C-alpha cells in the first residue's frame, strides 16, 4: 500500500491509499480518483519534495512522511531508557528497608545492653564459658578463627549484624 497526498484543481489537499503507484495511475486515468471535498476528478499528486513546494502549501507537504518525522524523537529517548546507574539504590524495596531498620535496632540494643570488650571478646567468652569469669553480656571483635574455635567448643556467640553502609 502507498499513501499519496493529492491535490485537486480547486486547491483541496487530501490523502488516499493505493495498492501501488500503477494502481493510482490506472484509477486516475479512469477518473476514479476524485477530491472528497468537491468531487473533482482533476487531481494530481502533491509535490512531495519540500524544496519544490509552492508558497503556503510547502508546510503541509513537509508534514506528510509521519514515520520520518517521529524517528529522531524515538532515537533520543533510547539512551535515557538504557541509563542503569542509579537503579539499585532506587529499587530497594520497602521490605528491605524494614529489615535493615530491624537489624539496626537489634544491633543498637545489643551494644547498649552489653559491655564492649574489643578484641578481648574471644578470651572473655571462653573464660565465662569455663566459669573463670562472671557471666555478663559482652560484645567485641573476634577473628574468624577465634569464632570458629568458640563454636567448636560449643560456646555460644552471635554475630552482630553489620549493615553495608556501616562497614569501613
Ligand atoms: Zn477539490
């Protein structure tokens, strides 16, 4: 199918679809291509090349190829849609924010209600376990090896949740 912008002897512009250019030529030769406004069969194809447009009609002719005029807008939209950088933070769900708030609260509670013993933690935890130290709540740092040794001796330790934005 082909869309022609047509122009009649009375200066009416209109558009019409044809199977191909030969179909247009055939229908026009038999007087079947008529202006929908005045019914005149004295029609012709409007000049499509903008450089050859005449007077005020030039603007209408330029507006005809709709696909061509919309293409640049679609092309400029693509880079915006493909921009991925800020999405992971923006997509953090309400649920995840809630979990993080809970972890932060647990951590704050433990820290507020236990003694900080720093890197003495593993040694003190073991002494408490063996009854050499009075039982109390403590928190501090332990190396992975120290934690593994405590767990192997069935000394209960709980890792404090560390939030990604607090790690440094
Ligand atoms: Zn007409």
